[in-house]
C-alpha cells in the first residue's frame, strides 16, 4: 500500500476538459510574464500588454486549478 493514491485521470468529460485547460493557462501566463519582463526595456507598451495578458491567464489558471481541486468525480 502506497502513501499517495495513484491518479490515472478522470473519466468525466467535463473534468477532463477542465484539466486540459488548466496547464496551458498557467504555463502560457508565466511565459507571457517572462516575455514581458525581457521586453520591458526596449518596448514598454508591448511589455505592458504581455504583463496584462500573462497576469490574466495565470490568474484564470490558478482559479481553475483551485476549482478543480474542489470538484469530486461522480
């Protein structure tokens, strides 16, 4: 018997779609924030847009991650 339960995914289509959306939002938001940080010195307006898009995507991903953690598979 292991300490952690093995998770092989879900068979619920709604939860599966949510799981597939979470990680692109989180990683895409982080990527946009890093790109904004690199372009901040040369292109200020572009960096502001990347900061805004990255922050929104990251926040949506984290909210979806929290929401998925509260859902139960039926």
